[in-house]
């Protein structure tokens, strides 16, 4: 499938560990990439400095669903499911101390 213009879910929801120009430590989950334009396009599209992980991520029904809302939900689920255990434990400990 083709990427839906104006979605941008994968540039916001998921964490990216490789450096991104302007975000040398990568991007945390839930934070819009600094290279995302206000109309949700990648400023680095087609440029060599675009992270490899971004170039290799292709739109698919499994990831993107049928609507932008689907994509946000599916990617949030995937992000939670693949989060390193240490990070999940840290968050759980923080929740319990509140
Ligand atoms: S989640 Fe899918 S449709 Fe949305 S921006 Fe990413 S690749 Fe495109
Ligand atoms: S570099 Fe481009 S494709 Fe990658 S997360 Fe940022 S805006 Fe999205």
C-alpha cells in the first residue's frame, strides 16, 4: 500500500534509536520527529541523511490499518509490545510510587 498523506503516525508514535539530524540521541516514543513538517511530511525524504530505519519502513495494512487512527493505535500497541523490559519496569515502578 501507499503511505497515506497527512498520517505521520510512524514519525510520532514509535521510538527511533538511531540519530536523526536535530535529534542526535534518536526520538522517544510519542514525540514528533523534528524533521516532520506541520503537514506531516518528512523534510529528509529522498535525502541521504534520512535514517535508514525510516527508509526501510514501508506502509502496510498490518501497520497502518485503514485510517490514521488505526495507525496510531496499531503503532502504540507495537511500541508497547517491543519496549525494552528495563524501560517497562522503570515505568511500572514510577507508577507504583505515585
Ligand atoms: S503509519 Fe503508515 S500511513 Fe501513516 S505515515 Fe506511517 S507509513 Fe504512512
Ligand atoms: S526522519 Fe522523516 S521519516 Fe524518519 S521519523 Fe523523522 S520525519 Fe519520519
